């Protein structure tokens, strides 16, 4: 219910910003997608953070903005700084892995663990700062390769030029 209401508000605002460009059933379709990805057992429960990760990743924002939003949602406060722990990264990667999995392209649990090990390579602490997290994401880890690929595809759709094709 909570996610449904949030999606209704989100798409209502979007339709005000982009009149005529938002399907009136967008909230319903998005909720169906989130349920298919995150409630396969039919419990009627979808974790808010998982839904947020999916919405962030599927948004039209820049990659850097998406990466920063992931950090904000999954980081834990530690004194004056926020940090990503291995556990938080595992939750994020597991949630994001459900997106390609919905079309049969997800990877195994071991892929998540390999990605975590790669992200924390050379790190002695139990958590990492935002810059290390962003640097790792910019290296395009295999588990998330679909994310920059989709971003680039979307970016090319917006390109127009004066050349004529024959």
C-alpha cells in the first residue's frame, strides 16, 4: 500500500512536469514490475529500499546521480561520515540484480559476493566512504554492467543530427 501511494504521487508529479507524456497506468505498471521482481513468493510485501534501488536505477537521471542516490539509501551513519558496509552493499547488489533477473539475465549469489570482494579490495575497514564506492561503480563492475549500458542506450535515443540516411 505504501509503495502504491508513493508511486501514485510520483507519477502524478511527473505528469504535471511532462503533460501528456506519462501513461495514466504508469504507477500500476511500475508496481506490477516491482512486485514481480521483489515479491516472487506472493507475500504482498516489497522492501522499500529494494523498490527505491529499482526506481533509482530505472530513472532518467545521470549515472553519477544514480550512484550517489544508491549511497544515500544504503549507507549507514558512522560519526561524521556515512559509509557502505559489506552487508549494505550485499543488499543493494541483491536488489539491483533482480532487474536483469526479471528477463532471465540475473547472476548467481556468488556474483554478488565476488563484486563485494572486488569493491572492498585493499580496504582494511569494515565499510567504505562514498568516494571509494563511486570509484568502484565507475569501474563498471560486471554485476552492474547492464546499468551503464542501459544509460548509454537511453542517451543515444535523445541524440539527433542533421545527416540523412539512405
